[in-house]
């Protein structure tokens, strides 16, 4: 797997996920995006749902371990760090 593999998150969800990872609260995200808090919260729900599906897919996939071994060490470390947060 390469670093340019597409995320299952939309561009909007990716931006909101990045803001959440930086510690930005949903109200501030909505203000910064000129959006409603309800729309941001709906995006957060979709991010969580897609993340849960991604974990279920990893658990069920016979390829997960092989693909993880193919990651370069920096990407593997970044994924581990994300899981340990």
C-alpha cells in the first residue's frame, strides 16, 4: 500500500478530522467553515462510523497484516501513534 492510497473520508470529513485532531471543538470548526454546528456534528458522526467500519474491515481482512508490513517505518509509526492517542 502506498502513502497516496485514498482515504474513505470525504475532503470535508478529512478537514474536520484534522481540526478535531488539533483539538478544535465542533462549534469553532463550524464557525471557521461557515457551517452549522449540526452539519459539523453530522460529519463527525460519519467519521466515527467510517472509522468503525474500517476497523471491522481490518479485523475481517486476511490482507491486513501483509499490508501493514508493507508500510514504510514512518507510516507504520504514525499509525501506531494514532492508535495510542
